[in-house]
């Protein structure tokens, strides 16, 4: 039960969204939780179970049309009864929310420095500009954003670096409670560990409580005191982390633990990674590689204007991709791992010619696509598809899910309207969005983050490409759905002879899914080899550091 002596309490909270065809009932159904000062509570459950809705409802961030019942109190004061002025202070100074998608917090027209200064000036008007900037730079440094990036815009940062900026903005005002909604979804293990250690330190030194909303059981096990398991809008189990993990009472908790351990146990469906790799090598003894990347470079100037770029004597250049060479065999799954900002996503976009390279060569099926005209490149795009880290990057909010997935079929003239609809509904059901007819009619904004990511995967697969570049395709999914999607991708790989370049910061997912792994650091590939060799005998110090930082669920058992 909750009580008003707690720092934060939720009592019998129920939330229902405006009715949509085929959707009914409470998104959050009778949830009660309490947090004490300095306590860390992990809230876990599958995508769509109501975790994020609970976090937003507790901060009164849901649309006015949403039906909300129950009570939320902070320090004994009812949040639902606060006036606009009190609510604004409550949200910034008492409680900070870190969103799953950092772009919901960042304005694309403001620099990182402007974001920090605006937050501090709104809530700490007594600080002068110099003091405010110094405070902001200290916090940015704590989340590994150097002061040299102060004048850059969100689009100039990787997904993981944007998330670090969002975390810094939440920490600026020393809140008493942080509601962190999947705060490390887009971060590699080393940075995730650093940031969670920083949040944990805050808890101890300032009495800051954390409500950590996550699908990553290993992370919750490592950083939280208590855990609450959500399923179908209800909290089905709660208790100290070790007690729940050692003696799970509810069937759903047991299934989550089983799925997470399955991924960490290195047992891909059918064949192990090593057996699949042997099969790939045997198949391709006489074939040329599907993709060959030679000395690929992607450099950016840090100068803010064209004049600066022309006349600056000491040009600051970021070598996002710095002389990368690799080969991808037909039917292979090559994993690309490394910290956020190391150049993984930039490499994938350069390979696809979404951005022109500074130097080097990319050959796809023996053709140098870096030398082709934009029109000629577009003809190859049907064979090379991408699943983005952020589903918003490829889903138009004004188009239904069905229209978004059918679009590539119509663009490449692979099906007419009726046939496209039939294929789309089949694909929706293949990626676990059932009934397909219902999801076909919905809009991206009506789906959870995990459901949106499954739509992105369906959209990439619909043209039956030869190469799929997957940029963190399962990072937003809980363990049970991760397993389903990864095994679905393995089935589709066998069925359609697909080849995957699989970018991830989750080392256990990489070990489960990939035949070989390339480790990237500061724009270069520092180590590449068979998956088992990388895990059992890492050669490079950076690879060793990555493996050491990865949270392992089995360590808590």
C-alpha cells in the first residue's frame, strides 16, 4: 500500500485513452506504488503494458482527453490538484522525466548549450550567465558530452549522445525524483553503466529517488533496490530485486526471466552462431562477398558557418568514420558494436549512400555504389533496406501503419493496392502485430515504442531485400518480444536468404544473433572476428572493457 509519508506515491491509478476501433479497457488498471527518498524502483514489463503511460500520468503529461482516476502524491501533496504554476515547478525542480526518445525533449532548432541555459534560467533565475554555463558544462561532462559540443544542434549528435544530453537536462536542477523511461535504450554498455552509476551516486548523496522504467532485467537487477512487474496494465508482482529474481511468483515474471536468460545463453534458434557461421562459409566458398567496404571515411567540420569552414585556420574535424574496411558474406549476420557516438550509425548511412562519403569505396554485388548517380543508387535501394534505431525516423505520423509499410511496394512497383494490403497484413502478423487488419488502420502515435519498432522491421522486410542494415532494431523491446523478433529475423533470413549488418550496443543480443562481430571505437574498427572468439578471447583493450561493463543477468541468479 502507498502512504503520504512516502516521497512519491501512486494509489489505485487507472488510465484509459479515448476509444479507438478494436481497443478497449484501461491502459493502467489499479496500480499502487510508493518510493522513499533515495530509493531505486525498477518498473519492468513488455512494450504496451502501460509502463510509460504510468510515468506520464504521474506527471500529468497525458492529453486532456485521457481518463485518469486514482491519486498521485509527491511529499503528501496531490499532483492532480496542483495549479499550472505549481505543476511547472514540480515537473522541473521536484521531479524530472527522462524520455525513451530524446527528441521528445530536444528542440531541433536549439543548440545543446541553449537547451541547458533555457532550463537553468527558467528555474534558477538567481544564477548569472557564467555560473549557469559552468553548472551546465559540469553536468554535460558527467554524462560524457565534451564542452566542445556546446554550440551543436541535436541532429549533429548520434542517438546515444542525444540521450545523454536529455539525461543531463534532467540532472541540471537536482530533482528529488527522476522518472527514467528507458533512459539507456540507445546507449552502449559502457556509457549506460557510467550514467546509471552517476544516477546511483546521486541517489546516495542527495536522496534522489529513481523510478526506472525498463525492459532490461539485467540492468534493473544491477541498479535497483526493488522491482515492480507490469502486465496488461496491472502490477502483477513487486518486491526486493533479488527476491523476485530468485523466487518469481507470477507466471509472467517467470517468462520474462526465462526469455532474458535465453538470449544471454548464446543459443540462437536452430543452429548456434558458430554452426550458422560455418554454414555461411561453406555456402560462400565460391561466391564473392555481397558487400565490400574499403577505407570508408566520413568526416564532419565543427565550424558553425560556411565562412568559418572556409577561413578557419585550425578546422575542428570529427572523423565519424575513419578508414573502415570490412566484407559481408551472403547469408551472414555481422554484428557492429561500440559506444554511442563511435560512428556505427554514420557508417551504416554512408554504406547506403544516404550521406555521401568523404572518401573510400562501397561495393554491393560487385558494383561500386559510391560512383553511381543518385538515380542509379535508388534502383539498388530495394535490395538494401534499413531498420532505424528510432522508428520515428521512418514512420510518417500522418500515414497509417498500413500505408507506411505498403509505400516501398508501391514505390518499387512490386504490387498493386489490393495485393500490397494483403502482403502488409501478413507481414504485420509475422512481426507479432495481431490482428493485422487492426494495426493496418492505426497511426504510429497510437502504438507503444516497441510496437512502432516492429512496424519499422515489417517495412524494411516488405520488399524482400538481400541486405538489411539493422540499427538497434530490438533496443526498445522487452526480453520476451526481443527473442520473438530475433528468432523471426532468423526465420526470414533462412526463408529469403537475407544478409544482416546488425548494429547494437547489447553484447548479449549480438552474441545470440551474430556470426561475426566488428568492434568500433572512435570511427575505426579495432577488432573483428567470429562471435565466440570475441567473447572468449577479446584481443583489444576496448573490447575487453565493453565485455566487462555489460550487465549479465546470470550474475544475479
